[in-house]
């Protein structure tokens, strides 16, 4: 898919959580093709992906293996990325886990784990990049949410709780960080057919039912989320903050 070119992203230091697989891998590639200096974290080894990205884009990303629920490790990864690539100008909080569950089976341990991945890590990543962005004279934070909380999706109540929390956090941080020219926006994808989704939950009946809800009759793929992310990270959206952008083929019609 051809993406718009944003000259201000060329050479920009970008940090992506979960940037080695799924939507995150597409985001890493998208920023690399803009000429950005990309660092990303993930739990699984991504050496092969890094090598492939260098070969295909001519721009090698920095991979730092990290579990984002380990906040000291996440902060250390952000510091390492800033040392290698310069102060982070764009943070993309993308990593998430939408494991299916019912309310009845949730215990405190599972609650804490889901919130650690889907909300807590987002906040502390924002906190960690804020001083560097302030020193740079501005920056952009993109917090990935989901339309699941807008639709009242069943089957993963802790995930939708965190998604809604991300939206509230985004608005508050946009207000707090705005005087330092740091923009904070949320991006809410619809059902994006990553390898994980296709393997675990995208059976024909579920796909057909979801397609009935979409205005645009094509399923979303990771590349469909890249353009909106690049836009939110670039100066093209310089006066846009505290917003939630939906990219879902027209399921959650907002406004």
C-alpha cells in the first residue's frame, strides 16, 4: 500500500511498543519508509524481522527485547532508544492483549495483568518520553485503543475497560502536555485481521457478522492503520490533540 510522504518524519526518533508483529510490524515498516529512526520493543525475539526491514527499506530499526509490564525495563528501553536515536519525537503505544474472558472468571491476578499490558504501560511510556519531547520543543504521542469499548463489545470486558481508560488518559495528558507542544491522540482501529486474529478468533461466521456492520465492505489489514498513525505523528496534524481517530471501515460512526 502506498503511503503519503511526511518529510518531517525523515530522521525523527520514533518509539513503538509491540513493533515486531501484527499492526506494530506494519507501523515499524511505515515509519522506516519515511526515513524515521525507529526503535521498538517486544517480548519475542525480532532479529529476523529487523534484518528483513533493513533489507527491504534500507533503514535498520533498533529492537530492544522487553516485557512492557516491567515498567523499569520499559523505561530503560525508552532511555536506550533516545540515546541511540535522539530524544523521542513520536511515541506509539501499540502493544495490547485482547485475550477473551468472561467477568465470572476474572480474578485479581488476571485483572492486574490485563491492566498492566493494556493501560499501565501506556501511562508510564507517556511519562517517560515527556521530558525529552519538552526539550525538543514538542512531540506526538499516539495511544492505540479500539472500537471495542465504543461498541460495548462482549467477551473481553477488561480489554474494553482499558480501551476506555486509554481514551480518558489521552484527553487528560493532551491538556497537561499541550503547553509544551506535545500532542496526545488516540487511534481506535476496528477488527484488523492480523495473523493472531486469523489464527484465534476470525472464523467465517464472526467475519461475516462483522462485515455486515462495516460501511466499507473490505476487511481491515495492518497496513490500513499505518496512514492514520503517520498522520498523527507528523506535523500535518500539528493542531490536533486530545482526539480519538477511528479507522474501522465504518462500524463506529462517530461525531
